[in-house]
């Protein structure tokens, strides 16, 4: 890919789980440890993977059928957090092609960052362990601002911190809330079809400006011929 071509976008922001990093192996492992600890059978990886984008909320609902409104949820969530925090980067990896994609952006001096609903207590250690914390121009977590996605504030906050223009920024995510947040923030949006896609609505109905089958497809959007 010829990065000397003038890019269409000046900055790229990514969701984290299911978009930049495949964290499902460690998230599902924590969910299954929780299930076993409570006398239940572990569930197949393929069954829980789509719920990984929603973190503890999605995985506990998938394994126990319990939602945040129920009294049993908080103790289960806190136990899940303990399991996950102690094994946060065992099998989590960048999606195939993502390292090459980031290299292209860095070579072209296009800043990239992360806007996730994952809490800072998990985001920051994971980024450090993966060696990404000093490469990202900005990292905004689910509890960095008073709002989480689908509210646009986390994306707008990231733009302010990084000094980038939202209208010239691309936001990439694998959940409907990512597309809603990006659109409301005035950014162009991309659905990562290789991600977890845990929303009830089919991904093609989310109304994203673009869809990609793999990370390197993003180069065709940023550096069109």
C-alpha cells in the first residue's frame, strides 16, 4: 500500500474489544471460571464469543441469564472482574493484520487511538502488556468521562485530547453502539465485521459508512486509489 497517497482521514479511532484486540479468549475463560466456581458447566467458546464485546454484562447474561437489574448481578460481576484482572493478557492478541495496519498509519504519520467502554482498570494494564499504550495518541475508557458509548462524549473527549477534528476522523467498531456514538460525534464510521457483533440488530443494518471484513481493508478507505 502506497502511504504517500494523501489520506482521506486525518486520524483513526478504534474500539478495543473485538475491533483492535481479540480479547475474547481471556474474557470467555474468566466467564467459564465463574460458571465452574458456581457449580455450572463451562460453555463453548463459540457460544460466549459474541457476548465478549459487552464485557461482564454480556458474559454473565450468557452464562447465568442474569442482568444488571437483578440483585445477584453485582457479586457475580465483581467475581468475574477478579478472575479477568488476574489473567487479562494470557491469550489476547491483535487481530490478524492489525499490526501491519497500525504500522501503515504510523509510517504515514496518521494518529490512531482507542475509545472503549472497558474500564480503565482493565484497559490500561492490557495496553501496557501489549505494548500499545505509548503508540496510541489517546486512550479513552468507559469510565474516563461521565458517559459511555453509545453516547458520543467519549469520542469527542478523545478528539479534544488528541487535537483531532471529528469530521476528519474515522471510528471503527464491532458493536451497534460504536456506530451510533461515532455518528453522533460527527465522525465517519466503520463496522468491523471480523469482530464479535454481539448486538441484536444485524451488522449490515447499523448504518455505518463503511464495513470491513478484516483490518487491512481499512487501508482502502483511508488511502483510496
